[in-house]
C-alpha cells in the first residue's frame, strides 16, 4: 500500500467522521467503502458512502509535494414512483446540499493538515438509476490538499 493510498484513506475516514458528527434534516450514518453497491432491498434505507476517488501529486518545493485527494460522497436511497417520489427526491437533494455545506470551506477535525480545495456535485441525480430502479443516486466530490 503506497503513500498516496494511505493519504486517500486517511482523508476519506476524516470525511466520514466529519459527516457523522454533523446534524442534518435526515439521520445520516456515513461509512467508507471501496465499492458502494447495495441491493434494492438494502436501499430502502438511506446510504451515505464515502469513497476515495483519486490522488493527484504535484511538486510544492524541492522536497515536498502537494497531494490533491478527491473523495466521493454518495447518497443513495430507493424512492417511490412520482408524484410522491418527486418530493422524496427534493428532500434527498436538500440533504446532499446540507452535506456539501457541512464540508465546504472547512478543515476536517481528524485530518487538520488537509485544506479544503473544491466541491463538485455530479451527477445531481443519476437518471439511469432512477429510470431502471427508482433509485436516487447523487454524488458530491470533495477535494482536499495535503502537503507532504
């Protein structure tokens, strides 16, 4: 296991801790996973998965590097058919935005060396998951920078 991977896992674990310490409009219990796949039965309950996505390393000085660690925060849940499902989706999107706001512009208590860099929300809703399984899937990608 190389340095970059352990950095990614450290940041992902710190994101899990930060999320689980927060209070949101719905109860959330995030967990770090490498492969977040759930059965439709499991998705009757809300799943918040934190997955290390990528690490980019660039030179900071002659003897230090900058590690930009991207972590995906996925929110998944089975929703009802429209029109009831539309309100469920709206509520879940509110939750995703709350999660983003909770992480945005802040350091992670469990990884204070990591500086927040950016946040992207894509897909807002994965259309194919909704079409095929009535499954809400939304992903925010948060990037943190660590100097090593």
